[in-house]
């Protein structure tokens, strides 16, 4: 069943046409894409968020073809951050072409497309990011200027009955404590709705937690805070001598990607996806 996602009523006709043109370019070029951001949030929660950006998700291996197609169609393009994000512009309008997450963890892969949902965006048929992947990426956005925790609370509240909880747990993998933290907060935010998180999920995570209490994790002098905020834990790395959990080979990012992402803090203070 196709679900209609209302267009942003605050967008100008020019901006709506720009977003529609970008989707048309992808369709004609045969580049598979998913729409996320405010459109996915509204699809899953009914919450309308009026933003002036457009988040398109593509597989990492399709990111080059996506930007090439937009450039060939007359858009100005850039590979803003080679480890996760490109952009396309026309005047003041832009599209974010997202193929991972700023911390390198949430890479867009085949599962995003296998579990996407059908919808309508700005009057065009389009597929939207699966709710599990939306939660997965948003869970790590914990900057001073932007924290997506409330979005996660609303997504769980609205979609708990049809969430693929097993897949969500698998997505978080070794970062399961991040998910557990959000689920604990969910029970605080909605004390009368704690049943929305299946008992087996909480038990699974709490057993893992109990198993680590007092035990050595053998991770050395490691700081994983940089996976949650690219800025707030730099002091741990630069002054206190902690190892950066983002850094290869244990983490998902190269030194060049980390340096590029760090240098851009002042220029790009708010990390997508939205």
C-alpha cells in the first residue's frame, strides 16, 4: 500500500521543482535512491518538520554515479565528505546525497533498499528509508547543537508494533549500548508505554550489560564518544591520549576522513542526515 507523504507547504515552487528534478534525474539514470529526512519522519510519525533541505540516500557504490548524473543534468555538485556525503546545487537550493553517516558507521547497503517503503514525495512516487535504518543513524547524532533523541522516541512510539527488532539489534552490533541507552530513555519519556519495547529486546540487552559489569573489555585506552559527536570528545583524543574509535583498522574511517570531518566543524556545524 502506498502512503502519501505531504510536500512541505513552506517550500517555494522553485525549490519543489528542484527536488522533483533531482528525483527525475535519478530515475532516468537508473540510480536507485531512497528519500529520508523530514519526509521519512513524517511517513513514520506524522510529525511535519519544515526544512529547506532534501536528503537522498544511495548505496555507497552508487554515490559516484548519482553525483555524475546530477552534474550531467546541469546541477553543480561536490563530494563534500568522501566518506559519506555529496551535494548538488542550483542557486540556493541543494540536495544531500548520503551514502553513509558522518561517523562512518551507518553505511547505506542493500538492506536499506530491501526494507524501504513505498510513498509519495512532492507528488512523485518514491521509496523512503526504512524506519530501522533511520533509528540506527539518528541514534549516533548526539552533538551539542543537535541531538536526535526525541526523533527516536517518536519513531519507537509510532512504529514499535511493526519494527523489525531483530534487524535493529543486528544493525547496532557492537554498539548495542547506544541502542540500550535510547530504550532506557524511552521508558522514562513514556512511563505508560514501556510495553512498546518488547520484553525480549530489553532482556537481551540487559543480559549483555550484566555480562560486562566488572569485566575487562580489553579495548585499551579507547574513546567511542567520537562516534556520537565529532567535536565534543576531541579533547579525549588530542589531550588525554585516548584512541579514536573511528580510526581504521578497528573503526570505519581513515585518518584523512577524520581530519577532513574535523576541519569542517566550523563550516558545517550540523551533521546530516535529518
